[in-house]
C-alpha cells in the first residue's frame, strides 16, 4: 500500500519507505506548509534517530530551521506546535505498530493534522516527482534544541484529581508515556507502574492496547494490586485503554461515556463519536446532557477537523483516541486517563466502582470490530449495502463506509484507511440477534475471500 496513508506516513522502515523518503519529506514540507521553523519530535523506535537525521537534513537543506523537542509523545508534539506558534510540525512514530514500523505524523498551524485530503497527497507527489535543490550553506537552516517538558507536565497536572484514596496500575507499553507518567501521577505506594522504561523493541508486548492480548499483563496486575482502575497507553501515547477493577477490558467507545460524565456535569454541549460507536454510549451521552452526539468518520484527521468545526466539547473513537477542546481539539492518552480518573474518584466517594459503571452502561450485545482481509472490498460492501437497504432500515449513514441502523440492531462496514482490511461491527438488542445478523453479513463477506 506504500507509506502515505489517509492520516499519516507509516510503514515498515526500509521496505515501505527509507531515509531518502524522510529526507524528501523534510525538504518539501516547507513548500507544502510555508514556515520559518518546523517542530520535530520522535519516539524511541530503533529507526527513529536515522529518520530524524535525514528528515531534519531535508528541512535545513530547504533553508528552514528545526526546533528539536527530543523524545516525545505525539500529543506533546501537538502541544508544542501550538505553544511555539509553529506553522509545521512532525512527530516521528509508528504509534501502536510493531517495532519494525515507523512513520511521520504531520501537523500545520494550531496542530491541525495534514491528512490525505488536506495536503498529504500533495506532499507525496512532491516526494515522488519533485527535484531537490538544496540552498547554499550560508542559507541552510539550523537544528535548535527546545525544552518543553515542564510546561507540558504542568498543563496535564491541571486535570489531575486527588489520588490519595485511589489504587491504580499503569502500563506504559515501553513507549513514550514513560517520559511523563511518574511526573504526573507520582510515585506513591498506591500507584503501580509496569513497562515504564522506553524501549523501541517493545520487549514485553506490542504497543497496541486495542488488541486485548496485549492487555494480559495489566489485567493480571490490576487484580493482583486490587486496583480501582488500570491504564495502558500505546507506543506514542495518543491512545489509551482502560481496565476496570474486575480486570476487564473496557471497550473504548464505552470509555467515551466515562469521560462524558466528567464534562457533562460541568457544561452541556455536543460530543463527537465515530461511526462505530455503540448505542450504549450515544444513548448515555444524550440522557446525561449532550446537546447533540455527532457521528462521523474514523481517524484523527477527520475527527479534529469536525470537532473544531462544530465546537464539540470532546470526542471519542473506538480506537482509543479521545479529542479535547481543552487540548486544541487534539487527542491525548494522558489527558484522557486523567479525566477517567476524575470520574472514578467521584464514583468511589459514592461507593461505586468502574465495573459498576460499565455494568450499568452496556445495554446491547456488541461484536467488537472484526477485520476481514479481502481483495474486492468495494464489491463486497456494495452487496452488503444492497442486501440490507432492501430491508428498509431506519437510518443509513455513508460518511465512512456505511452505518445501517434498524430498530433492534445496526452494523458498520468500512474499509480501513491504513491496512488492507474490511472492518465490521454489529450490535443488537440480544446475543441471539447479534449472532444471527453477524453471520448473515459474514456469509456475504465469505464470497469475496
């Protein structure tokens, strides 16, 4: 599929892209986003230093300075983009992917993402077809170190609740959240850390907590520590998954309800969710004061644009991304975890647990997202659409694949923007109805394998 995708540049390093690609991205970036300096951060992957070397050589060869903030979470780069009033920034990361992957996430002024439809395709064309003509030595840009950790930690701590009566377990996945968790949450006897040393080989588990197999360690630790809540970040800490006090994986769209509880107690407003979100969550948010629940496309480039456009309080995605008006409409795993803890602390004071909240919240049988590797995805989606729209659904959404809703069940079918998969979610009023409808859609998909 190549390294240029809908949201970012990403792939297996030295296969899908290499140092020459990184150099050209750096060289042509100031032509796409005219700027005097580019903020650059990087994760701890083995290939990140080489990518940094060639990316920044390209930027300086274009006559533009690099403001190097060093090792960083992706949300730190977003924060720095706004804090330093930068017109362009790059985070070198492959987020939750295995260690052989790497990539670059690009943002413009105010940390607005550069996606396929907002400049990334243009950059890809420049990289593949453009001519590199470095400026003379006297005009080359410089690499300037910038310190921002303290300001970032101070911002996060504004949302930190009193944890003195809480017991929590945090898994950093050997990723970039390791840079900040001790500074934010502290080192009290009631705070338990695992995998909190940055290591780009990710020796304990892949840095993708959305796959439940990667949560086995923290589930066990939550139970062993008798924790009120478990928190596990992905590799670049823009995503976060939670484990309840019974050691159960919390489906991320359900977590949107927990964060909604924090915000809607303070103010009423609209909330963004992606097209895969459970009715348990959308109904909870509406019941508790959301003026509107906006269902829209999957992916941070789409989410941030829509949240900014509509003035949403915050947004949540099934992938574990949570976006905040308080954070320049960007996603932040650390901020999301602080707000989930705000609600958890409040509930504990009332004699209620996170597991109690989840048991009350979830009202429908949900398949979770299932991936099917297909060659003829478009033809398959068309047949699914034709089959089920003939049954007169109550609602059809076509903003990202299709979400087709009936009175007692709904489904979402869509193509992945980053991987060669067809993705399916089915939700129904009962397990029996869920199984029936899931199998009927699966039978159509099987024709195209």
